C-alpha cells in the first residue's frame, strides 16, 4: 500500500511538472506572436525606415578651388580617337600602388580646359579638406573578352523608353563614345574619348553631343505611331561643346600607372538641352550597393544607332576603380555608371552616377590572363572637382 501511494504521489507530481512546463512554451509563443504583430505594425507604419533600404551614405567632402590659371599654346588635335582603354595593371596592381602625396594629388586634380576656339588653359587647384577611405573586396573573373558568356545587354527601343529617364540621360559624342547628362548643360564622359594622354583627339575642337530624337518632323509627330508595331526610327540632334575639362592625372599619367584612375572629363554645351539629367554622387563601397550591382547605358559600336542597357555585379574594387564584367563593346566608354538608393533627407529613392565606364583590362594573374571591364569611381575628391566644374561654387558641393 505504501509503495502504491508513493507511486501515485510521484505520478501526480510528474503531471504537475509537465503541465507547468507545457504552459511556459505556450506563454512564450503568445508573447512572441504579439511581439511579431507589433513589429509588423511598426514596419507598416514606417515603411521609409532607413534600415529597410540601401541608403546613400553621408561623406565629409573636401573643398577644391582654383589657385592659378596658365594659358597654354593651342594643341594640334592629332590623336586618333580610341573607343576603349586597355591596361595590364589589374586590381592587385592598383592596390599595391603607393598612396599619392598631398602635392601629387593636387597635381592630379589640376585640370586642363579646352575652348571651342582651340585655346586652352591649365588650372592649378588647392585642396582644403582631404577625405580618404575605401573598401576592398575579392572576386573571380571569367575568360571572355568584354562579352562574358551569354550577352546580357538590352537594346532600348521606342521613344517611350529612349526619351524617358534614366535612358534619356545617355548621349553620344561625335568622337564615338557615350556621355551622361549631369546638369542643364554639362555632360560627363571618359577622358580618353577626347584626349589620348598626350594630346587631343581629332575632331575635339568641333566636338558635338548627340541627343536621340524621333526621326519624323514636328508637324507629323504621332502620325501612325499607335498603329505601327515597328519601333519608331530615331535620329541624333547635335549640340556643339563650348569647353571641356580634363584632369591632369589623365594627361600626366598613363593607363598602366595612375592615368586610368583619372579617366573622366566634363563637357559644357553651348546651349541648354532641356532634358532631365542625373546627379553625380560619391561611390559607396561595393558591399553597400543594392545587390552589389551597377547599371549603365551606352552606344556600343556593334549595335549602331541603338542605346544598350546592362547591369552586373561588381567583382572587385580599389579606392579609384570598380572592376566588373558587364557586357560591353567599344563605344560604351564614357557611360555614367549609376545605382538607385534611398535618400534619407528627402525620403525618396534617387539614382546617382557613381562612376564612369572606362574600358577593358587584360590582367596577368600568376601567368594566367584574365580580364575585367573597368569604371572610374567618383571619390570624394573627384566629386568635389566635378561638382565645382558644374556649379562654379564650392558651397553648392557640400553634399555627395
């Protein structure tokens, strides 16, 4: 009897323990469910929370101002236009390059200005705040030149796309490259499209920028456009360039040294283009880019008359360059590389140009040739310089 009573007491005690332990997960489950519901409400109530979106980072930007200007003799415009730049100095080569001194940076960011009448000047600059930093990542490359496996480029057809943002910001240079509208009268492109590092290319003195427009005249606009399944034919309307700015880092360097880091130029048009343009921005580290991807559109010469759009992952980066394998052909050089991120101050999404597509690089990696397409990053220093070229007032260039 005593043994049975002990067994009953043990069984009842065990039941009480089981019931009490079973109640704990139930309460925790309810609490967790309530917490998740509350979080869901909060998430829905504040969908613009910055932690849910890739956000444009804030940078402390330098100030770059002209110090002196020297008049130079007229150039001979004898160089042959190159639609791409090749270099054997790859990511590891650039990462191993010693950092430039303050005086060297001032020299690289000094610039040459060419005017429509053929005259030119050299401007020395002063840097009053120097901002450094940069991120590095690693990646592997494949073994095809410029087109990597399946061609992932998209030709953009129809005025509804070509004449709308962001595709409408892409323009064609008369030297054969691509440019991007960055203000009411300025175009950002690659330096090698107008200068070979020694002198200006043939045709630069009468440089023009082409804007795609419907081929029909204004009087017949819209005629039969809705009933036709054939894409509407387009033509270029050309605007002359008033002056160009090229950094001395490109002119003094070469593609195997520091030159490719400065392969960018700004063109000022003789009249306003009246199109929406894309702002420039400081290039975030690749790991902060949405999906790690970049986008750009250009006039690849294997698809004449077509605007070609593409996007791809960034494979590697240095402080000044982005290495990627976006499918591209000569003619796309000078395209503005852009991303779309959240602008916290204005609470909206915004595209910005963070680089300029430069060209192709063969890289000898331990005796094995590999290749990348390369874009020049807009660093805080380059942002300050390009912004000053556009605005003419450093006070308007404090936000990248």
